[in-house]
């Protein structure tokens, strides 16, 4: 009996020691592997400043990555997707339509998490614009971030499918799009927050709003007393967190710890999106009017849960537009995150 008790105690100490040390060796004769440990390597995030990435900044500034033993470096670049595909960066927050294309072409990138839902990009036009129906947008010059911007893709698809019409896209970054709108060089602009809020804050000489939004689920363009449907659909998914596929495969624990930190940041933001410390962090990374940040932050529905149906729908739209040949379907998403973010 004493011999059995002694053996049990020795075995217990050995198991506890293995657990504490975080070894990756098999823990049973069946060969079951323990939870993988962090690599100890830096996680490089290629980022283009945006309040849509506020959860990244909050996680970084509030020490939520460090809390999990991750060292994260945020590198500013306008070529984040290319940096991740090429292996120069591990993670990028990006409009999903800009990621679906390289995935469909077999490049080294995958979607691991949602950033936010819904897409907050809408069509902004001068307050006196006469457009009453989506068909009125036919052949108009409309500014937009890019041909692969989610809102541009889905609005163009809706116009084509439902109204047999399309507009002429003038590719401009948000600040330049607002300037073009001010100068009358374009008839409207598809803008995202906080640039929508920034534009709507502008007043004319009489103190009246200079701009309004159309066909976004909140406006009544034809004045019939009914809210117009959102051309982009109901709660369309917005940005996603995307990673180098080799990074996810070889540093799965790092990738999962990163998303855990983002999920914690989401809860901090959602608890009070206009809290002084949250707005301060946004203002540190994004150079726009503080009131625009305050007005737009409550619209940013941060979540890590992927809207797989909506994202696959974006891929369908890209196929229709001829951007990609085939919809990758669930191959868009990292299998390591199935059951976690999708």
C-alpha cells in the first residue's frame, strides 16, 4: 500500500511539473498533445491608421498583449496585405474584399477573425442633391477608396443586380474624397467612419448641414416617409483580421493569444465607446476631429466572430465583378480558428 501511495505521489509531482513547464510533448500513451506554448517571437502587425482598428490600439495601449506574454509591434504601412502575403508581417487588419482576392489566387494569407460589424461606409452627397432613387446614381462620378473596398463592391453589385445601373468610381482616399466633394469635382463619396461623421459636421453659411447620406438604411431620399433600404445590405460585415498562413500554422498559440487580447479590447470599447481614455487612444492614432471620433465610435460594432455567410457573399460579388474566378467558400477562413471565431 505504501509503495502504491509513493508511486502515485511521484506520478502526481511529475504531471504537475510537466504542466507548469508548458512542454509540448505527448501527455498520454494515446499521443495527445498539450496546448502549444507561445513562440517568444514578436508579432508584427502591418497597419494603416483607422478608428476601425481601435481594438488593436486599445489592446496595445492597455497592455492586453503583454498581459498574455505577447510582444506586438505595430508597423505603419499602406501595403499591409502585401507585407503579410510576403511574410514581412504576420497580421493585418483590412477590408475583407482586399484579402479575398489574394486568398482566391492561392496566396499566403487567411482570415482569422472579424474586426467589426456592420460596415459603416455610406454614400455622402451634398444636402441639396436631387437623387431620389438608386437609379439616379447612373453614370455619376462617385469617389471611393478603391475598387476592392467592401462598401464600393457591395453597393456596385446591388446597383447592377437591382437597378441595372452603375456609377463611375473615382478612386480617392477619404481626405481627398472630401476635398473633391467640396470642390464639386464628384457628385458623392462613399466614406467610412469617422470621415462620415467629419463630413456631416460641416455647416454652410446659414448653419445648415452641408451634406447628407443616402440609401444607407437611415435616409428617406424620395420623401415618401419610408426609410430607404441600405444598398450595402443589412449589417454587412466590415474589416477582418488576416494573417500569414505560415504564421498561423507555426505559431498557432501566438495567433490565438493575439485574438484573445483583441476580444478583451472589444469589451472595453463596447462598454463605453466614448469614454475619455478610449477616445484619447483613437485620437493618438488617427488625425481627425475629436468630435468626429466621438460621433462615430458608437457605430463601430467590434466583434471577433466572423460573419462567414456575409464574407462568402462578398466573394460572390467579386466573382460577378470579374475580380476573382472562383469563390473560395470556407477556404477563406483559417481552420485553426474554427470553433473559436467561426
